């Protein structure tokens, strides 16, 4: 398992991809996959099935993982 310089709550800047230049906070670190989930970046529209809580189903916007090589830690 790799050692990361990121942890939940850190402020990071996206340095590659569609969200380049965006500064946001880390929501989750996926150390086994070498990825992080950053708030408001790489958002995908996901379909959800109907459940008892949500009888109609529908779509939600969900943040997808970003590779750690595309993220740089920003000192606050």
C-alpha cells in the first residue's frame, strides 16, 4: 500500500483533466486504488433504482475518484 500526503479534509488543487485549476477539499482517500474523491470535481450523473425511501428513482450527481497524480496539496 502506497503512502499518501493527502487525508480527508485537506485542501487540494486539480492539476490535470477537465477540472484543472479547481481548489476543493478531499472527501475520501482510496489508498488501495491510488485515488481520491474531491468535493465538486469530476461529477457524474448516476441513475438510481427506486427504493422505499425514493419510490421514483431518478438521477443523482456523484463525485467520482481522481488519480492522486492529478492532485496537488495546497497549503491553507
